[in-house]
């Protein structure tokens, strides 16, 4: 199915079909990630192709020298460089955890804000990090700066692969973190409970309605709950975090948020540095692809967000706000490039960087830090 679906066009199409059409199949827009074990109940995915990002000349020029030195120092500590890390995936049942936490949100604004901050700080404990390497790696051979083993192997019956715990006093990992090496090129890191869950029910590939197939891109942030985004906090509960009535701009944004929460199966943000020119894509599969009215509501909400983003970008570029002129112009250019489409009940917004991106950032095209 091609082109944007409007409520009227979709209703006409469905009315002309006998029997009623089956749900529209949705394309692959999210995980699984190849070779990565994932938690069965995961609904949050932050996936970075580390080597691609580290070796990208534009990012290399923008990265502070201290960060480059710290990254290169990994070879001395762990025998690995960031250029040998194919990908890092942070994954876990974070959306469900935050949604459950919001059910206990205090009614008073100040208390709600403090509770929200604490909830965010605790959410990281729900995740595991899955590291994929481009070569074989012996985790047990890694030593800390003082020469002691950095990771102590622990025995557990039924474990496929090796299970390690960070050695205390080495300043490498706290004792609360476990590591699991299911194969020579994969290492998972996280709290003990999450690592044991991962070891016992790791799934690859991960299939989810509307999120089946392989994701592409240098960096991806994906929310894909099994029952859609409707488990997220409502606009009313989020408004509690504001002292008093939320300003009109926020109220409008929350209304659009609520439409997305009700009608989207999930959301994926993808930065593709290898595209020419680089792109950022926001993808929202419809929760019920056979419901044209819901799809139209989702399209309208996304369109409102895009319009608001363009206005904000123009105002930011005009005001400067301390940004170098090149960055202000770049933000405005990227916002102006926004293109919203709907295909197979998936709403997608694509932002494209200008073809002379590196020139705008003050660097000749084709150069790098080493040249």
C-alpha cells in the first residue's frame, strides 16, 4: 500500500471490499538486532553502532579531544578499542516499569516532581547492555589497573556461556553488576537479576506486532511495548508534574501526546549517518492498522508536532540562544526538510541533513581529525 492514508480515502477503500480487509501488514521498523540476546519482556531499546559512530569523520571532528583520548585508552584497560565494538544495545522492560510507577504518582506537584526524578534514576536498573564485538574476546583475561582480575567467574548450573561478577575494589564494576558472555563476541552487562533473566529467556530474533524485522541506522531509540504505547502515563498524570495549570503550549502538546499514546503501537527514532545525506527518521506504526479514524488521529498528532518543531527551530535560529551561527542555520535547515508520509499504516517523518553538512560545520568535506 503506498502514499498517505486519509480517513476518507481509507473508508472508501474498505467499503468497496468484500469481505472486510485483513489488518494491513506493517514493514520491519525495529528489532531484532542481529546476534544480540534480548530480554523477552523488553520494551525499550537504545541501539548504537559504536564503530560506525566512532569512525564517522563528522562526529570525530565534533568530539572533544578528551573524549577521543578516553575512548582510545580502552585498549590499555580492556584490550579493546571502540572501533572494535560493533554495537551496544541497552534493553529492558523500562516502559512498563515507568508506567507502573506513574500509577503511584503523588497528586501534589512538588512531590510528584521528586517522585518522577527518583523513578527515572531507578529505571536504569531494569536494563541490560548487550555488547557485540567484531572479534573474539576473552573476558576472563581482563585485568584491572592493579593487576588483579577485573571479573571473577562464577559458577551456575545450566548457564550457556560464562557468567562473571565485577571484582570489588578494582573500580571497574560494582559488586551488584553481573556479566554474561554467551559467545566469544557478545558480552551482556547489568544487575544480577536482569542478567539471570537474560540468560534464562534470551530471545533472538525478537518479534512484536508492527516491529518485526531488522532495524537499520547508526543510533536508534525504540519504545515497543507489547500492547502499544497506551500503557504510558496519560496526559492528565503528566500535567500533575506542572505546578498549577499547564501553559497553553504544553496543554496542546499533551493533547497530541495522548493521541499518539492511544493510537501508536510504538515509536522509533533512527539516526542514519551512512545515508547520503544523513537522516533522522521518526517511525510510528498504528496500533490498529485496520482502523482508519485512529490512523487519521495519529497522522494529525504527528503533523502538529512537526509544525511545532519547525516553528521552534526557526525561532531558535533567529534568537541565536548562544549557538554558533552555523548550528542555528543547520537546525533550521533540518527542520525545514521534514517530510511526513504514511505507508502500510506506519506514520513516518524524515529529517534530512543538508548535503554540505560538513561545510556548514566549518570543516572541509572529506577531512578528519587525523588529516
